[in-house]
């Protein structure tokens, strides 16, 4: 029969392994909390072959045509009547309208889904179209020349400036897509590193559990591989409250009944499922939890990590990475 000192020595070894198990599990929880969802966001480049673009091109053409016609008419007034104030006021008005239109057009090219953009551009174009329509109502050689020059100027402006805007918008989209890809790859790489560390901690937990079981084989009850239980048993032997492991266990059951310990274990399970970031509370609960049941919880968590890894891999495959 083993002496009190021998039992206390073995209990101390079991305690060390339980502590190692708890610390490894706490590090696993920290690793899980550091993992992030990897989601690749890629925006399609703007296409000039869509019906929407053709509608915007028409609206832009109307605005440019109207603006050129207004400016040419104002220049004619300046030459004939010296109406400089009218030229500057109209110029300010046109710059304001065209700048607003270009801003809305650029937003649409960048992928904005705002439904009000298209009606707003039509309204702005319609307002500027009032002056050319008035010229058409009073046809004469001068107005015909003005309108003809406006059509030619509009053609060259549309050909160059609209293509330049499309190129600028697509360049920005490509740059953002590249940044999103880099961010995604960084998250995937970091998650892989964290997952590897998680698996290593799991292996360490297995080793601590197996060592504790080997030490207690044949004499230590399996329901009491918890830090709180072992420390109480050591205390009972050190203070001569018990002469055998059976007596010490009975004292412990009196001190903390089985239902209370199960309540601690269930609370820890809920914390694991919800991945609550509260490591101090987790450590305190693990002091009362049986490491054999805790390993079952860890295996559930490992399955969740594996599932996350598979999801990330499928995401990579779907996007051809």
C-alpha cells in the first residue's frame, strides 16, 4: 500500500499535467479568437457596351452640346454687345452642372448602385438643353452655324473625355481589387498559421491528458481529473484529513457536490460554442472542469477550425486562386 507521501507526490504530478492541459486549452481559445473570416471582394471593371453606359453617353453628349452652344452664344453676345457678365455667369453655371454630372457618372462607373443617379443626370441635361432648343425655335444662319459648331465640338469631346474617364475608373477598380486580394491572402495566410498553432496546442493537450491518465491508472477515479479536485485532495492528505484516496474523494464530494461541478462544465461548454472572448473566466472554469470532458470540447472546436479551413480553400478554388 502506498504511503501518504507517495500519494501526494503522484497527485502533484497529475496536478502539473492538468495545469499544462488548461494552459494549452487557453492558448487555443486565444488562437480561435484571433482568426478572421477570409472573404475575397472583387469588383468587375466598367464596360462601355452596356445599355446603361449608352444612356449615360447620350446624357453626357446632351450636356456637352448644350454647354458648348451656350458658350458660343455668350461669346457672340460679348462680340456684339459686350455682355461679359452674362458670359461669366453662364460659365460658372455650366462648370457647376458638368462637374456634378461627371461626379455622378464616375460614381456609377465605380459600381455605385444608387438608383437616383440616372434620373439626376437626365434632369441636369434637360436643364442645359433649354438654350439650344430656343435657338432651334428661331432658326437663322447664325444659330445654324452655332449649333453646327456645337455638334462638331461635342463629337470630339465625347470621343476623348469619356474614354479617359472609363480608363481612370477601371484603373481605380483594378487597384482596389488588387488591394482586396492582398488583404484576403494575408488573412488566409494568418489563419493558416493560427490553425497550425491550434493543432500543435491540441497535440500538447493530448500529451498532458495521457500523462495524467498514466499516472492515475488503477487508483485515481476518472471523474476527478480537474484542477480543483486534485488540489483539494492534496490539501486533504497534507492536513491529515484522509488516509486513502477514497476518503479524500468522499470529502471532496461533500465540499463540492457533483451537480455544482457539472454546472461549471456546462457553462464552459457554452463559452466554447459562442467563442466568447473571456479568457480569465475560461481559465477559472477550467479549474473545475474534468480534462477528459474538456478534451471532447476541444475536439468539437477543432472540427469547427477544420470546417473554416475547408471553406477558405473552396473560396480560393471558386475565385481561381
